């Protein structure tokens, strides 16, 4: 779908949704919300059918498997589970150890962060088979740490929280974040002046200070991620275009969900616009 589609969806009423998307594959669904879930399943099936690189399939599957472990442990509803064929991650010794820790401390935050760090370590190791993916997940590590940095600052024990969630696989080191945890928000961007993320941090911090909202930061993080993947269009005879197509399609589905549920729940138009990534 194009930017024009989303501009019209944002400007229009929920009743005009089907007309606006009439030239897309989504129009066939009577239940639009359920249709988006089905589209996500179909795109994943498509990748599994045509992807001949096992590392890619594992990098796509593992985060969903670890999500299912979290849901299972926390007794979540069936609707929260991803549909995965098996759950390989449950056999990892580190995951089994994390689950044993949870039976003792009953700390869901600790469990969640431990599992995230475990699966991220495995993904980083898988990504080393190709420079494109090594760089992609290094960048994603930095983006996750930037997100954690801003969110941890909202708590009194911000440094302790950040230490627990920090992922040590990016180019930005722990000390850069930890030593500036208490810095005034208006000055934070100066610390990251020589990093590739200055624009993201500066604009995200300004919006956070003015609106007490992470909407812009989250949108900009998504845009940086997608901008990186655009280069895959120039890569012939490799798995990179398929990987990028999968992530752009999933991003499109998430954007449609945001607009649909935003309209359904009467979310302010400015907030909806702020949440939609502008990469096509």
C-alpha cells in the first residue's frame, strides 16, 4: 500500500475504510481485524516456502517462540500466542535456567528481560553469516537500547532498570547510556552528537518533553529500521530482498492495525498520524 492510502485512511471515517483499500488484498476480509492476522500468517508462510536460508527462518521464528514462552508462563489467553510449529527455544539451557529462576523469584520483569537477552544473543550469532544481517541486528540493538534508555529514565531506579535490559551487541556502549541517565532531557541529544542516531534522539526527546509521549520516538525507531532495509532492493540473487519484503509487509499490517483500532477507539488524529512510520 502507498502513502496515499494511509493519508486517506487517516483523514476518512471508519465507514470509508473498505472503499479506500478496495485496490488491495485486504478488501476481501469481512472481519478486517481477523483479516490482518490472516495476512500476517500468509506472509510468513510465503517466506517459509521460498526462503532457503535457515538462519533467516530462525531469526524470524525465535522472537515469536520466546513471546509464546512468556505468554505460557504468565497464563495468557490463546489469542496472545503466535502460531509457530514448534518451540525450539524452550530446549535452550539458558531459557530453562531463566524459567527455574522465575519459579523462585516470581518476578515477571526479570523473566521477560532474561528471555529477551537470551533470544537476542542467539539472533546476533545467527546474523554473522552475512554482513547485511550483522549490521542490521547491530543497529537494532542500538535502537532497542535507545528505547530502553528513554523509558528507564521515567523511573526512580532508572540506572538499575537500564542495566537489567541493556543488550551488549550494538555499537553504542553501556557507559554512554548509564552515565547520562539523569541528564536533563533537553541536553540528551548532545551526548549522542557523533552517533548515527542524533536525529532520532533529538526529535524523540523534544516530543517526549513537550507531550510526555513516546509516540515520535517509537515511530522514528521504526523508520530507521525500515530505511536500512530499503537497500535490499538493490541486492540480487540473495535472501536480503525476501527478508526486507517480509518486514515491510509486517510493518504495513501493523500500520493498518494502528489506524483501524485508532479510528475504532476515537484516538486523536494527531496521535494517529504521529504513530505511522513514513517509509514506503
